[in-house]
């Protein structure tokens, strides 16, 4: 399974993570099928944003309403790990719901994608689809 993204989107994810440092950034991955066409930054409302993330619930509601109104679908979520690898942490694994959505985790200059499967976060490859 592979996720399709653009190089501009990868650069945008890295820039969002850099901008939020030393806190974790977070938001939604938008698009269709397995093609991520946009991201939507959300406030990290977790009380300890340097080590955890919680997407602002109103941003989630707004993104899902926009999708129902014909906008891009909410394919999944992204967040950064300012001081760790772009792999699911123990906290990430506990927070996963097994809903099949895509997760992107950003650490430094690297972005990795994961599928939220029942009982695990499965590594996904990605392909750059520019143009």
C-alpha cells in the first residue's frame, strides 16, 4: 500500500513541524482515496504539547463538515515528534483507534506514513506525484 503526495506537501509538513518546535504540530490530511492533496493545520490543545498532541476538536468537526459538503475528505492526521523518530510512540499506539485512516509523523526532515489498523500502526510507503 502506498500513499500519493506531492513534494510541496512534504515540504509543508516539515515546515509546520519546524514552526511548532519545541511543541508537536498536528492537523488533518485531506484528499481522496490514498492521495493526500492538502493538509489543514490545527491547534494542538493537549496540556503538554511538547510531548503529546490533541487536535482541536472544533477543527476536526469543521473538516468533516466541509467534507460532507463536497470538500476534500479527511484521510487521516499528522503530527510531529520534535525529539524522536518519525515512528509511532507508545502514546501514539495507545491513541490509535484502528479506523484505517492514514497518519503522517514528521521528525526533523523526514516524514513517514502509517495506516491505523486494528491493533497496530502499519508502515506505508509513499510516492511523490508532482504535476
